[in-house]
């Protein structure tokens, strides 16, 4: 029998660094069948060592070093690269890579996909008229859209004007064999930081403005004020790096609570660290579908998340966790206190989280959905 051709997908992104979108790409590429698709990742800017998380040895990275401003020389570099690689599919992601759809069409790539993974500080609700005009101008060139949340799917249809039959909503999957509830003695932070009886409040993510980690720190400090005994057990862990890390450390120092918190920066052992948390918090101002929420749920953690973007599609309020308003440290502090004082609630919401991952957010379901889109645009 004739062997089926292995097709090439060119993934085009602004950069490839630590982030939720990039983590989703790692999971997708690592779990896609090698006998059907191979991959290249083209970064308009650059990539970091985060690229090493892709476990396949047949994935190449290219960095175009796109200059800031209106320099369009990268159009020609991308065009030449696509003409050389001859990919079967070009898959762009988010607004920063959308113009690559124009270049892909000019380079003769017929199967083109665009993914929306969430929004940043400059356009939290997708209402910027200039950006939406660009999206509408490029829309006829996009063969199919992928939205990681129902919120983004409806926005693509009703605001951008994409035809519903050309939009697929695909949730991120999580590897529940890597992210699972803790079975061993607690080990997290410096020696003596968190005893077995500690109550560890944790979060993971880029410490960018949109994630609003200072709000979590303020809520933690407020928890210590409301319940002074919490200083004996409550501990705060934030894994990640970015512009707001210095602000968070300064807030903790001013409250004389720096010894009750651990902010180690970026780490490669996120799954092990999550297993040693008791409660996960994501205080974002905006969100697509959070990989870290899914990973925390897979670790059997209750999740407190702001009621924005795709968060309500993951966190079932008062079942797997609690939804809270944005930038409200008092409300968040009272919610932390609710779990701090109720071990039974902590356990029940955590068990419900794990069950939800196992039933609805498997890695295999995500991969198959992406394969279906690629097969569709290839005709």
C-alpha cells in the first residue's frame, strides 16, 4: 500500500517564549502524529530556550528579527522563507501574526488557519476599531479560524464577521498523566518555608500587567490582616517572571510578609510545584483559555479566577472553585479566607476539578480537533 505523504505545517507567531499560547503549541506538536504532519515554527521576532520543551527532534525554528515600527522588510523575508519551505498549511496565531496571512497567500500557500488565544492589555475586550479593521480586511484570506474559548468564538463571528462554519472552538487540553494530585510529602520553596500542614496559595504565569498579580498579593496581605492566625499556616507562591514581579515583592516587604511568600521566577518544574499547592488563583484582567487553570485543576486544586474571558468556561462557580471580580483585593481576600477556614470545601472543589479535566479537557480530544481543522482546510 502506498505510504501517505507527511505534510508540513508552518506555525507563525510573534515570538516563542514562556506563555500560555506557546505552552499550548508545545502540547499540540508533542502529541500530533508524526506520520501525518511535521512542523516548523516561524517567529516574527525571536524564540528562547522555551522551544526546547518541544520533544520532537524534527521541528525547526526560524527567527525573522522583525524590527519595531512600520518596517515591512520582514514581509519579504517571510515570503522568501515560505517559498523555500513550501508548507502545506500556514497557521498564524493572534493579532501580532495576522498580517502573515497576507504573505502566505502571496507565497501561494492555499491552506491557511488563524488562531485566537486571548487578548492583551492594549485591547482587553477586542473593541479596538483599528485592529478590528485589520482583522476584517484579512478575513477573506483566512480559510479557517480556531478560537480557544466560546467567548473568542462569538467575538470572531459577531465582531470580526467570520462565518460560523469557518470557526472552530477548541479547548486547550492538559496532560493529566503529568499534572496529577500530590501523593507525596509536601516539598515547595526554601527549607522550612511550607510545612505539611501549611495552606499554600499558588499561581503560575507571566508576570505581565494583564495577569494582575499585585491584586493577588494585596489580597494575601489582606487575608493576614483579617485572620492574624493565618501567618502560621498561609503561604503564597507565584511562579513566573515579568514586569510586575518587583511590584509584588515590594508590596510583601512593606507588609513584612516577604518570608511568607516565594516568588522564584520562571521554573521548569511547574507540575511538581502545583502538586504542592492547596489552592490556585488566577487574578487576570483578561484571559482566553488558561493552560495554568487546566493544569491546576488536573492537579486536583480548587481554582479562584476572575470572571473574565474564558475563565467561566473552565471554573464552575461553587463547584470546582470560585469566580471573583477583577481588581477587587477585598473580595479576593474574603474568598481566600473561605477556603482557608474550610478544609472540606477545599477537598470537594479539588476533587470536582480533577473529574472535570478527565471528562472534558483531554489532550487527545484537543489534538483530534486540530487534526480535523487541518484536514478540512487541506480539502
